[in-house]
C-alpha cells in the first residue's frame, strides 16, 4: 500500500454519535488507535496494528477497525479486547454500519464495497466505483460514498442502484452527514464543502491541512482529521457557526475518525403505588431516576393510561440522582398504568412503567341512625310500618348504601307470627305486641356498604312500652 496515496484518505462516519463521548482516531503510520477526550487528552486505545485506516462503532459499543496492511477487520470490545471479525479483504478502507448491524467496507484500490453481516457473511454490495473512500448512510437509508479520484459523491440505494449526488470536486476524501441531512465533504485542498439535501453547494471551512476523516457530535460540532505525519497530524473542531479550534495535536498520519455511539439513557421506575381514595380520587406522586451517561440533555415524557400528561426537560450536564424526576397527579379510583419515557435524541427512547392503584379500604362512617316511629302504641297486635333513618358518609363513595339486614327482639313470639317483615331497604313492619305487661324492644341492624364493599353495621331500637305512661 502506498502511503503517498493514503496521505489524503481516511475511514468512516458513524451516525448517531454522542456529544460528550471520546473520539477514536486511526493513526495510519503510528499503527495504533488513539482515544481523545472532549478536553483533548490523548491515550492509546489499541496498538500493534498494521496501517489502520477506518474505524466505526456498532450499536453495542464495539469498535471495528480496517487494517489496510493485513486485510483484516478487527473488533475491539469496550474494554479493548481484540478479535478478528473478517479477513482476506483487499485494502479495506472506510467502514460504516447500517441500522440492521451490517458492516460495509470499501476499498479505495479495489473500487468496491463489501457488505458483512453480523455473523461474518461477506457479499459484494457495489463494484466499479472510482476510489471509494469515506461513507455514510443518509436518513433514507441510501449510502453516500466519497469518490476520491472521481471528485464526486456517489449515492447507492439499498438495492444497489448508483447515482451521482455531487460532482466537480478537486477530490472527495472524507464525508459526514449532520442531523439536518446536509452532506459535508472534505477536499484535500484544505476545504470542507457543504451540500444541502437538494445538492446546493457552499464552502463550510477553509485553511485545513489535508482534511480527510470527519464526524459530527450531537451538538453539531464537526471534527476533521488533518492527515499529516507526526508531529503535525491533528484534529480540528469546527462549531456549527464555522468557528475552528484545535482539539488534539501530535498524531502520526491520522485517518479514520469516529465517536462512540451514544448509549441509551437509564430510567428506573418505583414499585407500584397504592393510595387511599378520598372523594373518588387521590393525589399521588411518582418519582423516577433518569440519567444519561453521555451527558446529553434528556426529554422525559409521562403518560397515564396511554394519555400524555407531563414532559420534563433535563439539561445536559445536570446533576443526576437515583430519584430526580417527579410527577404529581390526581388519580381516579381503580388501577392506572404510568409509563415514563426518556430520550436523549441520539438513541431510541427507553421507558419503564409502574402502577398507581387508588383503593377504598375504609368503611363508611355512620353519623346518625334512628327509627320513625321509635315507639309503638297501642299494643293491638297490628303490624306498624317503621322507617329507619341513616346518615352516613364515606371517604370515597359519595352514596354508600344502607340496608336493614337483621332484626332481633327481647321477647319470644307468642300468638302472632311473624312479628316483623322487612318491606324495603330501610322500611320494616313491626308488630305492636308485648308480653305480661313488659317492655318489648326491637333491635334493628343496618349495614352501610360503599362501592368497594367496605361495610359498617349500626343499630337502632323500637320499643313497645308496658304502659301508656311513656307518652306523658
């Protein structure tokens, strides 16, 4: 492989990168992968490689590296353990993953793109290209390829149909796509050219030194490799407004550049909540812990029984605790499902759920109970209609139900049966009867039951006096 040729070429963009994650750079001549923090601190992530060119992360956070000198694709775990993912490739250069986890590898010398499934099965995705270098998938799932010697950007549909997206460039080395689907192409004359989704061209940055590999962070900052031998190899950071600054220096012909894909937020819901009902409902507070290890801002959305009820915005760099987001609402009696979803804008949202149950466990309270009439006279053996009056309240049920359930008497029946007949929930006929000139006492028991089945029993009495003197 000719270093002169690759002095203007590089690897791949990984979409959905996180703003606060470290950069990983393939040092072609240094034969290592350098990790760079957002503050510019450099460390060696992997060494002992053979002309590393392209780097890309899969969705699980494993780093893949195209080893131009050996023809291998190496896979590195987040901890740095290395294994061979694919071998026997000719001059593997740029790398990119699709959303299904397939890896695409191009060859600037071979002019083709190889597709490798997660299981390692290889097939030719496209051929006959002019020096394909860096690649990226757009939002429609089409693959855009920077053609170095062709000075163009080629678009390839998932079915393999090729068309020209942009042409007329002095060269096309690196390629990256921002969140608005604008396409950025690095040109070895020191510029970065921007294309709108419709193909309108403008100059985004100038004055770079052999720019090649590029990638965006979540904040819209563009990172560009300046491919020069040590100690002049460096990484330039360019803000969305086009303001450049140097992030890292002293690299040895850096080529491929990527940022570890954002990890999903974490969200923890509490155990189910049970509330006591008051006036048909209850006020409850649900507290969850939401965090984003990438340092990205979070949007937290609450739904109750499928209805969106509240949104919380957690700024980036905020302090996250195990319980940092609360939702307070009035819940009606019964069970409710509360779903909480957290999104960092870079990964699919994560969610958890809990239940809030509003229960009525307290029985009604009987404030007063009486019978009308409560004295029967004369004792003429006739049945007398009696109405029971009940005043009751319940914490949850506004209309608890009262009903006579039992009647007792202090005397056994003598000549006439029955001595009482329940005629309605709170109506009863009692016999005006007594024995041996004694006072007869009827005790009427009433159950007051709420809608949840909680019950309170109360009682009142009706007497048949032994003489008429009771009325005087």
